[in-house]
C-alpha cells in the first residue's frame, strides 16, 4: 500500500502547500473586505509611515472605541522614538500594533490603517514582559539583559526593534544608565528603527540632542480632579506616570493610597533621604545628572597632600611613611594630617 502511495507524495506536498496559500490569501481578502483594510505599499526603502493605524485584534474587539495613531520612522531620518506616559495609557499596545502591521504587510495582507508604507524589515525584535527563569538560574533582570544582548548582537539597519522598558529590574541609576546606553547604541551604531516605552522620564532629556531620536507620549486629560487616558500619541515627553491612579483603579485600600500620596509629595519636594537611624546627608534627587560629568569640587585633602610632594627630593623611607600614615588615618576615619 505504501509503495503505491510513495510516487504521489511530492505531488501531495505541492497540492497541500498550494491549498494552504490559497486558504491564507482567501482569509486575507475576506478580512480586508469585512474590516475595511487598506493595501500597504511595501518597498525596499527604510521608511515606516502609517496613518491612523489600528491594532489588528483590538480593532476587531473594541470597534470605534479604539483610538488610531500614526507612525513615522525612517532608518535614514527619525529612527528612534521614546514613548512616555502613564501606566494603562497604551504604550505597549501601540508598539505591538506597529509590529503586527509590519508583519501583516510583509506577509501580503491588507492592514487596518488609512494609509501604510512599509520599508521591508529583515527582522522584528521585541523585548516585552517581565519574567524569570528560576530553573535555569536566571533572575527577571538577567532574562531582560540576555534578551537585550541578543537584540544588540542580531539587529541591523533594516530591523525593527520594540523595547517595552529596559533596565527596570535594577536600581534607578543602574537602569537609567543601561537604558540610555542601549538607546544610543541602537540609534548611532545599529541605526535601526526603534520604539522604546519607558517610565525613566530622565531619558527624554538625554535623547533630545541625539540625532535621529525624538520623544512622544500618550496623552492624558486631567479635569475636575479626574484622569482620563486618551490613548492618543502626541509629540513631546511627559514626566508623570500616574501610578497612584492606576493603583486606585486596581483596588488598593484608600488609607494606603492616602499615605502613599503624602509620601510621594514629600519625595518630590524634598528629594529621597535615607531611612531614620542611618547617616543622613544631602537629599538624593533622581535626575539625569548622574550620567553627566559632575562639576569639580576641588581636590580632596589626600589629593592636595599628594600634589604637595616632590618625589625627586623624597627618600624611599619618607614615601613609605607618607603612605602608611594616610592608610592608617583613612582606615580609622580620622581627620587628615596637617
């Protein structure tokens, strides 16, 4: 029996592939007609221009309630877009929407938009979500960094990179420094089309002087003491995340939220201080200044003493005595010698 079927196997494979392609194209055509989709222009350029783009899935489930948005990226122009805005404002949805529209266009489908021109992407890289791999000995931050490293190794000028937060699994300054360095590498070295959603608002100031980069945010309406997410992408940056508002929507206890609100106001006005009982110093303010050269406060006492030495006139025993004395005093926390 198998021997009789064997000569027909190649023909059956070809028929199966043809039926599969026909089924896919028929589904594309039916969706294009039912959902009023448009034919995208797919070319060899590097521009990604979308007008009134819609998320393919949410457009079907939400209908007219879904807010369309534009996209303008070009590897030879504005190739990096940094997105800020509140939680639940739609940053992740917007990035997924862009990625899905590019995939649909290159697969031969019509897309949910008023107009779309897609310069062919050789790959679409995404880093979204926040999970760990305990069985493999990887923390959530290690997983995040591993994924970012793979993107940096593999992405090229024709790639599309979608990053939903970078550096959030470590301290504020560590994460901010990593996020900035990753963005600069993608923009200046890889030179690919990139979208990054972030709550590091300091990044928006850092990218402003970066050629090929710009800021945008998801708009919020504040009126009558209420907050409404407009889900509309607008130029420029924002410096608020409205985390307390989202926590209130999630059902955190009112007393807890009131205490958090009081603490937030104090932190924003006074800066972040060490907990009671620890040594206190000047307030630490979380700004982008940590990434920039700090103004010099003059040489330290040790540097001054070192500069006053004349090595050509010192005996070896005097040099050893100088080092021993400074080592003793620094170890004991004593004041410097006169």
